[in-house]
C-alpha cells in the first residue's frame, strides 16, 4: 500500500506542470508603459479630432505608435512631457497682465 501511495505521489509530482519565470528588463516595461501613455493620449477625443483635421485617422496614428521602436516611443513621450500644459504665453501678454495687476493694487 505504501508503495502504491508513494508511486502515486511521485506520478503527481511529475505530472504537475512547472512554471518558468523569465526576467523582463525594466527598459522593456518602461517602453511599454510609455507606449500605452502615448496611445491613451491619441485616443483622447480632442486629440483625435485635431489629428482628423490634419488628415490622420486615429486608428492609423495608433498603428504608427505600435510600429515605432522603443527608443522612438521614449523620445516622443519625453517631448510630450516637456510641452507646457496650458500653452505658451508671450512676453507682451505677461507684461500686460503684470500692468493690470499693478493697476488693480494701486486703485
């Protein structure tokens, strides 16, 4: 009886599939996250609308992002991070705003 149980345990030990874990490089993970972030930006309605105005369908833009290398995606994501959030303000507009604030404080 012990031999049968031992044989069954041995059979189950070899019958259980083994899992193999591979290492994933951090740059691959980072590139995938950047790719998803760029694709999420393209999928935003206002961005998709502007791209349509320029003649680039959103689906085609997503396909282009998928075709980019990891380095190209990182470069694009870096440029997106460097863009100002609210647009640019000219020095004349800044000067005008400062003058209005000074006038309001004096009055």
